[in-house]
């Protein structure tokens, strides 16, 4: 199963409405199927405004390989952090009771 990645295209320079519409049409036609594209205006008065198009695309093989290299290290760091927090808070697991069921009474 391929994972989807959020990617962005920014349009900073546009001069006329026709040129902008043409550029947006080209971008829409080049997006992968099911991209769920969204258009936002970003920036401010000081640095200027630009259009940002966010869309979902399949993860490339290179991105998947890079993620796979670091997945184990990330999982280990999360487990260490969890055990550190459990030690800090004095967490102890309660024994599971077997044979007893809860009964809903209305």
C-alpha cells in the first residue's frame, strides 16, 4: 500500500487573470488522480502574498526507502520516551482479571 504525502506548489508571480487561470489549469491537469487539491492565499502585507496549492501524491520509492531507514529508530525513541514517562509518573500495570464480565444494567 502506497502512502500519500502532502505536497505544495506556490505561485508567487502572476500578472494577469488570464495568465493565472492558464497556470492553474496546467497545474490541475498535471495533478495525480485523487489529489484533493486545495488553494490558499498565504503571506502578508510586508512580504507579499502568494497562492499555495496543497495536494496529496503517492510517496516516491526514494522517500519510502528514507522513511524505512529511520522507522525503527523512531519507534525505539518513542518506546524509550514512554518508559521514561512511566517511570517518572510511577506507573505500574494492573493485573488482568480473568473470568469476570461486566454486565450492563439499564
